[in-house]
């Protein structure tokens, strides 16, 4: 074990992309047992331990920014040595460099053991350099896993076995030749033991062979006698199998016909569902349902009140009459500015949402407060909860659970509230760094999915007990950009890598993991019938059918994406610099650019009909914009 004040023998630092060689090296160190003759031998690091366990393995690989957090810093301080897996990938990892710099600041530079797996140390070439910046030019001796023979015959590297023994000797604080000598002695003892066992096994095998020969002679006689019976039985079986094969062919033909009828029925149902979704969207637009596009705080003489500014837009208008449509929309938005409901909320509002029945409205503020009000009178319903951190997500719930809203905060709290008499339920989600950035409800309102930095989780709305374990990718390197439900049985996430995995909502088991992007996904939106529009950090937009994994590129851009809103006929994306663009799903149509002010943050795609698109949005200054 490490010294009295050290919990770990070593802190293992590496880049997530080097997982394969890191897994091998960690197993070699953590499972190593010191030869008995060396245990307790006084070395440079004190008495040699019986084992190198425990080795702290850093599994963190966040983007650049910030400092080594408290938990990792405590692990560094409690580690006697630092083992760094050096590759060109880890040399470019800001996280690996911070851990090296932090260990040096602790005054333990001589206890750093670099292990070269690829690249060249102190090469000065950004493509081949394998040392992090904090270790360059310090003259550190490294164990070299490579074994490369140059054209002049020179052998470079220690090889895996040599590098392994060199690193173990350094961690034990003992001379390398002494450790190798004791290790060879242990191997010889093991060979001797195995040789004795082999001799015993050989004797047993010879005896068994003799007995087997006698048994075979007796069995041969029995086989000759049974041969004729076997021939007759095989002929009977052949005739029976032929009859069974004919029956199977008939069953297969019937099954194929039934499957064909089922596929035709399913295709007809899908077409009907799409027509129904389109009809519902048009009906909602024609009914001019109010959508909350922004909320902000204004101070009165005696108290702070919240102005909920509602904008109303109709989307099913004749595209041939563009002038009349624009006039109608501007008139409706102007009228909507005059609709004010004063809510007695005493903190700056960050987010707001109407209940599905429109009878109540919930607001979430920057201090973590969530309150529910009557949408018509502005009076409080008496339902309020205070969460930790800024409210990041606020969604309405449907169904028979009795709950009306779900809210999530920046510091990891999740709550469900009711506009009636049911008391709120609050719990901590346990996401990475206690951050919840996304929350979305299932179609029936019985489940809710939350997403933090690198994982998602599904919860039961009635109890807020977790339904699934954390849903995460093995190669997560960024931040989750999309978490939602395709239907009541299936959830989908996008990011923090290049895949769009779907999950069983009841068990958390992965259903499919199509890796459709070449780069990490940074934004996404879900269409009503189960397809997704996603954008990666190379500004490539793709449309993916999540039911069969088919994907195609919609567009590419030279600016970063701010948000994606998905409708029935396409997606409305907002780019840096106040630009927006409609990307149609139909392959024979081109996207239309829409130019707003530079402060545009989001644009809501409402609907399209026969080529006519209408979108309404608010920028950060509160000014309304309409495009048709």
C-alpha cells in the first residue's frame, strides 16, 4: 500500500481516445504482485509493497476550460506517483496537461513516470509530439512500449514486456535489474511446478488410453451388430424429414404472404399517422394557439412583476397571397403585445411554459424558483418549489398522472408540479457535476428524460424514481445536444459523440446506435414522426430516420449553429450572426435563407403548406420578427 498519507500508489492519466492501450496498462499495474523476496525491501519510495493496487484511473476527458476539479485534485494529492500514458492524442489533451501541471506544483516532479505508447518525446513537431506541454524539456526518463527497428538496425523502445518491468521497478522504488532477477526466478519456479503437473497428467493419460483401447474393441463389436438396425432407422428418418420439409415449405409460403400483408398495413398506418400529424399541426395553427416566445422582468414602483408577452401566428394561409398573409400576421403579433398578465413573481424569469390545457402557466427564475399561476387571472395556485441553481428546462405534462409541469435546474435538481392539490416532488438527479441541461416528457406524460453533460436518464413522473440507469456512450467527449422520446417506448439522445442512439424507455437497453456524423454533434431537434435533424461541430446538418437508421446530409454552413426547430416539412436552424435557414426534408427542394438581426437566438418553425413557410421569433432585445 502507499505511504500512511497516500491513498493511491499511482494516479493514471491518459486521453479517452487511448482507452485500448490504457486498459491493458492499468490491468498490468493494478494486478501486479511483488515477488515475496522483495516485499518490504527498502527502496527509494520506502518499503516495497506486496501489490501496486490501488491505481487511481482518471476517466475524465472534458473540453478545454476550467481547472482540475476538487475530486481529481484530492486524488492527485493522495497519489504517491503519477503515471502518464504519452501519445500525440494525450499531448494535445488540455485535461492531461492540467493533471501533470498540478502534480508538479505539489513538488513531485521526480515521481512522474511517462509511458510512451506512440509518437516522439520532445520532438517539437505538433503531429508526433507525445509529451504534454508541462512535461516537455524536463529530461524525464520514460518507459517506451514501442519496439521499432530503424533502417540502420538500431532498436528503438523497450517493447511491452521491457517497458512494463521498467515502470513496475520505478513504482516499487527498486533497481530494475533486481526486480527482473526476482521476476525470472518466480517464472522458473512456475515452470518447474507446471512440468511436474504435466508428468502426472501424462501418466494418467497413458492409463486412460489403455482403458479406452479395450473399450473401443468391445464397442466395435456392438457397432457391427447395430449397423443394420441403424440403416433401417436412417431410412425411416429420411422419409419423415422429407415430409417435414414439405410441411415447412408450405408454412413458409403462408408466413411470407402474411408478412407482406402486415407490411402493407404498417405502411398504410404510417401514411395515415403522417396525415393526422399534419392535420393536427394545421388545426393548431388555424386556431392560433398562443406560444410563449419570451419572458422578462420589469420593475414597477412597488414590486417586480413579470410581463408574459405572447405572440400568435397562423400558418395555414394561401401561399399565393403573400402580402395578405404578412399583413394578417403582423396584425396578430401587434395585438398579442397588448395581452399582459401580471404575475406576482419576485425574481427575474428565465423560462415559462403553458399547461397543455392552457389553464395555467409555470415560470422558472434565475434563482431556482418555479411557481404555477392561473393563466387567466394571474393569481398564484399555491404551487411553488425552490430548486438549486438556475432553471434550465420547464415542460408541460399530459396524461393521467395528475402532474402538470416538470422542471430541472442547473445544479441537478428535478421536480414535478401540479396546478391542483398534489404536492411537488423533488429529487437530485446525480448527473455529472450535478448539471441538468435538458428535460423532456414522453407523449403520455408518464416518463421524463433528463440530460446533463455526458449522460441521460429516464424517470417515473409519479414518484421521480429512476426507471433506467444512466444512458451514456463509451466514446463520450462533448455535451449531450438532444434528449427526447420518439414514442412512449423509445427514447433518443444525440451527442456527446457522433452518434444518435435510441434506447428502450423501460429498461435503458440500447436499441440502435447509428453513427451518422463524422464529428461531434452540437445541436439537434426531433420531428413528430420519429426522425431527427442534427448538426455537428463541422457545421454539417443531417436528417436521420431513427426507425431504420437511414441518414442524408441536408446542408453545410460556414457558421456555428445556435438552435434547431423541427416541423413537419423541414427544419428551421439559427446560425451565429442572426442568420436563419429553412431546410426542407424533400430532396428536390432547396433551403431558403431568412435574415434577422444579429441578436437572434431562436426561431420557431410552426408549419408549412404547399411551399409556404411562416416562422415567428424574438431576439434578445424583445423585438419580434416574422418570415413568410
